[in-house]
């Protein structure tokens, strides 16, 4: 289908790029991206992908907007406190760009629904805030052959990598298994700067745009690390782990498995 | 000998092992840090056994669990 006049104007800064053009914009409009977690990473990722005209955005999040979220989760605003995050995010996206179809799951992404969920999308963005969820998304995407962007943030630092079937290390190649609960701090315990979440979430959106349009080199086989204090960006080449439990030649993980989140997070989640 | 640690060239005494480098570099909670030498993972007991040589490129990968 041809782009309407309004679309040509709305997406003119995309279309004018020779790497994207009308053809690339049509790919974005036909693209489907799932964002797991409508928070610090998911908020900027969802907003940039909505603005770019990605046709379908899936949002999965079980939480409601809390006042302490607004320091970084820019898809939500003060009147949204108390609303389900997916409902608040949907409203922001629809106001930003009515071209985008928003599909929401107000609930946890777990072993029993993750494969079904990712199956409907071209690309997945991991915007979750805990290791069990990050490993679950990795395993599900590897098992389903679904390209995805991983990211993690803490304090002033963040890192991200992209996995595409057959290309480079998966998250489990980098980190074999989640650390024991509470061995490594989460943002809730350690803090995080909002703009840092914006940097990493925007990088994840960038990867989704590149994947959908086929432009440039993805962060496959590389871990990009960002230290906001020193303003150092590095990309570290990472090899596949020959005996990776999920992407290796003799995998032992054959289906997604739920792992326990950190105890303090569970308590905090219940009181949130 | 010179070793590239997280992209920075540093000088160490000969015979340094990966386990000793983790201490020298004051890596926090090293048991939860992935170590790669020349893009090869060095794990568990191999950290104490692996002697670094001049020109080795060492990377530390840290868990970052936040996102929301
Ligand atoms: Zn792997």
C-alpha cells in the first residue's frame, strides 16, 4: 500500500534517508515489535518505535504506574499513577501516532505464555528489570528463533546486545545462569539515572528499526557498554559459548523455565 | 608485560593469572563476572590456572539486571 500524504509528511525524516526511504518506511509500518516491560527501557523504546511508525507494538507488563517510576519511565505521566502500565503506555502511543496498533498483555511474561507471545512478532525488546525475566526472554527467543535486543541498566551504567538466529552469542553465552537472588543489585536497590534508561532504551529501539529495515550492522556478537560517568561507549566482541545450554549444539534447555526473582523484589512488588 | 584490560593497556608482572588480575583490578563479586581472554571465556578453576601473556585482551562482563 502506498503511503498517504500525511504519512509521507509524518515520516519525512525517515523517508529522506537513503537507507530507509519509502521502502524502509513500509517495512516499519508492516513491522511488529514486542516490548516486554513498559518501564525505564521499554518506555523510550516504545515511544521511538511508535514515532517511527512501527505497525504493531506489543506491550507486556503486570505493574501499575507508581510515582517512583516517573523519574525515568517517560511514557507515563503524573495523572497515570495507579493505572496499569500497559494502559498508560497505550494512551501515550495512540496520542503520539494513530498509525500504530497497540496490543497489550497486562500480566507477567512467564514460561507458560512467553513462546506464544513472541511468536506474533518480528523482533522482541527485553525491557525487564530482573535476571529471571531476562533469561526467560533469552531462552524463549533462542528457542523460537526470534531476534531480540537485550539490555540491562544499573546506576550510571548500561549494556545491550542483539541476538539474531545463527548470529553471535546469546545472553546465556555471556552469562551462563542468573546470579543467586540478591547477589547482584537491581535498580530498585541501587538506583538508576532516568536519562541512562533513555540512552539504552533508545539504542534498543535503534536496533529494532535497523532489523526491520535491514539497515546497518546489528549488535550481534557484540556487547555495547555505556558508562555515563566517564561517557565511554565500548563494544566488546563476544564469542558464542561452545557449550551454551540454550544456543549450543547440544542444548539442555529445551523449553522456557520460570526462575525465582530476587526475594527483595518479590516483597517490593507485592507492596507496590 | 602489557595486557589490554577492558580496552586499556596496563602493565603487570610476568606470570599473572586471570584470578590474580581480578584481584589486582579490584573486580567486585568476581564470582559473578564473566571473564573473556582473547574472546575465549575463562571460568571456574581455569581462572587460577590461566597465565596471561603480553598482548592478551581481557574483558570483564558484568551482570546488569535493571530495566524498569
Ligand atoms: Zn548462547
